[in-house]
């Protein structure tokens, strides 16, 4: 049995802790997470592998997108193989138009066998009516073209050049 904490990426604290069987696939986990946050699970979604600092890695899409059918998908990824250890993490993105982003963290793995799974054991906060806006900020780059002298070369200032002469 897995105890998994799912945290919504928003300013307010919104999280769920769920218990699931270790043998489910990620497609089943997708539906469990969506339902625990009040979604129907009908939108496109993906999991992303991540390291311990939440750096996004390989995508695990809801459906196999490869032409030959050899790519991974949520259906082919089993929970205990994808997240074999406690503190393993995934990023989960639900509804690509709204970009609901969740952090999925394995809190505990046990050998307990329960028949009442899946089960939400902790709910904190309510999901906002609108998805938080994602802001992608690049590092500010220096503007190397601010200095007019950089535009001058052996032919002189380009501002003095009369293009109509040619």
C-alpha cells in the first residue's frame, strides 16, 4: 500500500493524502487524484518524472502518442515500478488548457493489504475556482545593443549612411 501526498501548486494550501494499492497503473492514479480534487478526470493529463528538487523530466502521457505504439503511457507504468521508494516524486499536470499542476510525493510504502482502497485520508483546503496562472520568467539578459558605439565599425556611424546613394 502506498500513502501519497498530492499538493496543488497554488498560493493557498491545498493538498490531499491518499492510500492506494501498489499495483495500480498511473492511469488509475490519475483518476484517483482528479476525483480527490473534485475533477471528473475527463481532461488530458500527464505525469512527469522528477528529481528530489522537483526538476521536471520525462513525460508520461495519459495516452500512448507514438505511431508504433512503443512509447510509455500512464497505462503501461505501474506505481510500484515507477515510484519504487519512499520520497519518490512526480509532477502531475491536469487539463492542459488550465494547467492545474500538482506535486505527487510518496510518503510511505507498507505491506498492509486493505480492501477499502483507494481512500483519501486527509483533505486540506479547497481547490480555487480558477487555475493559478503560470508565469514563466527567463533570466534577464543584458542588452548588448544599448551602446551606439557597438554599432559603429570601420565604416563609421550607420546613422550617417545614406542608403539612397545605392
